[in-house]
C-alpha cells in the first residue's frame, strides 16, 4: 500500500515539475508602471492628443473593447461606413457636440448605447484623472478629422466648454489650456 502511495506522489511531483519547467520557458509579458499624466498650463493641442493616445492604448484599457469592434464600437477605424470616432461623435446624439458626447460616454456610459452593443463600459471618470479624461477626449476628437478645427459659437476653442450651459447637469473639470507654439511667447 505504501508503495502505491509513493508511486502516486512521485507521479504528481514529476508532473508538477514538468509543468513548472514548461511554464518558466514561456516568455513573460512585462507591463510598464503607469506614469502620472501631468499637463502644464502651456500644453499644446498636439501634446494633449499624444497624451490621450497613451492613455487610450495604455492605462485606460480602452483597446480591450474598442480595438476590435466586437464588444464595443471600434473607435479608431471606419465603423460600418460611418467614419472614425472624430467624424461620427458629433452625429451620435442630436444637439450634442462631439466633446459633449465623448465626455458623457466616459462619465455616464449608459446614457447612450450604440445600437447593436451591450452597456458594458465602466464609468471612466471614476478610474481616470480629469487630465486623463480630457486627453482621451482630445485624442478621440482628432481621429478622422482633417485640417484645422474651427472654433466659434457652436464649437468651443482650446478643448473646453465655453460655459456650464454647454454640458447639461454637471459641473465639468477644467481641461488644461492648449496653446499653439509661439502664441504669447516673448522675444
């Protein structure tokens, strides 16, 4: 009886050793430690978009669902002939600008769910800092848009809402002022 038990223990230990050796040969994925996003007062629109791309592809985890277009709409490609998110975001909900729609999608993702998808998105304003949220919005707005964005009565400049009235029902955190290189520089 002891001989049988020793054989079973030997087989189990041998199997564990074999699987341990195999597991140690598999290359391990290294992840970077998330860096704090610090945007100063002199951030340019290009820097804000670049920071948003890093958040979108990294700490935000957005590509997990929005990269394939199976669990959630693909934000970086032409989704079903409607264009990239920067083109279609202002057309999703009547009366909302692209910026308002994107902020609402991050702050209250169940307010509008794209037809054909389930309401599975978490509230990103609880997971990301206000700077990270605004950077992601700037990045998404830049997708599919060509040329310079016009500012005026209908669309606020510098990535901000003109007033509290631009976004119903919520006091918005301020986004860092975007500044074009050379604007306001002293000689």
